[in-house]
C-alpha cells in the first residue's frame, strides 16, 4: 500500500470514523476469519431473506430493461406507492440509497455551521456523525431508562435554543425499541408548536417491527406537517438492507433541496432496487406479520435470559429488534470501567460481539440485536452468562 504523507483530511470530516457498530462487526468478522467461533449479535440486520415476490420483481425489472438512470427523486411508480401509503403527494417524496442517505441529504440541505440538532439518547450512532459532517452541532439529551428511554416534554423544552434547526426522533427506536404513545407525541408537539424554527425528522424505519401499536408522527401531529420529514424504507421490515432503498416524505421545498444534494452525489437510487421496493410496498402485509411474530418470540427469549443475569437490567422493548440493557453492575463485578472495555473483553475472551452503549450516546448499557436465529441467540446468551459467572 502506498503511504501518502501529504494526505489532507477536510476539516469538515476531521475525527469522522466508520460507525462503531460497523467497526465491531468488522472486528468480529476478522476474528472469525482467524478461526475463532465468534457469535456476533451486533448488526442491525434481519436474518430473514428478502421476500421471493420482491426478488422476482427485481428480476423482471432487469430483464424488462429497467436498467437506466431513473428520475433523481425516484421512479414515478415507487413515489406513487410511497405517497399512497403515507397519504401524501408524490412530489412530497424523495427516494434515496437507504434511509441513511435521506437523513444525510436533509442535514446537508438545511444546516448552517453551528446549527443545533437535538437528539434524545440513546440514538442511532450515525445521527451525530451525519450532523457533524453537515457542519451542525448535535445536542444530546439523555433519556432515563425509568422513562422508557423516551424524550419528555420538559427535557425537550430545556434543550431548544434559537439555534435549534431539527429534532431527530426515532421510534420504534434503535437501540431502545421505545415507541411513543399518541399522548406522548402530542405532548412533544405542544412544545414544538411554541418553537416554530424547529423542524422534526421522524425516523420510522422500524415501523412494522412493533409489539405495541405504533403511530406515525404525521398522523398524530398534523400541525407539524409543514416542518416534518418522515424517514422510512424497506431495509428492516422487508429484509432488504443490501438493496439500499429508503425515502423521505416532507414539504416540497425541503424535498427539492434534498433532491439537489442527491442529484450531485448519486443521481438517484438503483433502478432495479426501486422496482423491487415498489413490489415490497404494494405486496401486502402478510410477510411482515409473520416476521413480527418471530421477532416477538426472540425478544421474549432474550429479555428473560438477560434479566436473570447478575448485574444486568433489561426492559422488554416495544419494537425494533434490539435490547439495550443496563450493565453497570456487571461492568463493576468484572472490573471494567467502561462499557466499551466490557464489550472488548466479551469479544476477546468469550467470542461474543455486542455494541457498547456509548456508541448510542448512553454509556453503561450495551446493545444486543435479536435479529438472529434462536439457536445463535441462545449460544450468545450462554456465553454471556458464562462470562459473568467467571467461567472460561
Ligand atoms: N435509521 C435507523 C434508526 C437505523 O437503525 C438504520 C439502519 N441501521 C437506518 C436509519 C438506515 O437504514 P438504511 O439501511 O435504509 O440506510
């Protein structure tokens, strides 16, 4: 490999690294390649295959010649399907390469240097880095486990300043699984109505992975619609992480600005993947119901096992496919000062990959993804139990 002593990293991305979740998964894969029998419960990716009808639609799109650039904001078919699903208009929709690019487009399209973006912690790791990359400042508001890891109206009010441009909400939440009730959303709406400069990004990518009723913010808080960007996509519910299709729904001026960014970065999402996503979105909810039930069974297995372990307190998540237990007791008992050191130890000594809470802005916890087969979950849980009991 050539060294480049002259290499200059732009100030904009100084300190930016590959996401900690990806780093841990890569370290686990590297250990596996060395012959270790690693169990990695670290990735936010369902183990189910993409539904067959979706793959058939992609195949058909390819053989039908849908192999060319699509309009920057997405194909007419997919935008129409998203708009119908969201009770919006197609011109209020942008399709991007995954929900992640929707969020990046929005931040790049709107943030001035130093603008503040409020994010309740625990939050998905990339939020803070995307905001920094776009020149903004993340304002992290810790949410207590006793409050179900949810943002309270008082904490929101206290975090808002004249520089606040966005509030980022995510439910069902990665990593806590929290879902807000309509009353809780209305209480947050009441605060936001007093602060008209604040826009809201509602990341609903885990919408169909819910174990209690889930309510879209756009439905519960119609008065926010003029400054609301809803983010969603096919990655999680339809097991389509590799297809890279996500979308945003919001006011036309915002969508156009996001399209201007996207047009200079990717030109738009993959034509074949957009045809596949159209089939997913219009293909009925049967497959989603079956997968949700499977996830619920996995959740129950993981929560009861974890909560019985010494030094670990685990609440049952209401959605998504993660648990986010508090591990401070276990850290102390094993002599680890940080959750990162605890997770390093689990990987190095017990071949178990989990993500420390600090990656989500809330240290003293860890995230375990239960989007894996029950046998793999059981092996991972056994290893954790043995580690905490001092067995090797
Ligand atoms: N938002 C949240 C909360 C996520 O957990 C993820 C994926 N881990 C994304 C967005 C990004 O989804 P996509 O793969 O569609 O870019």
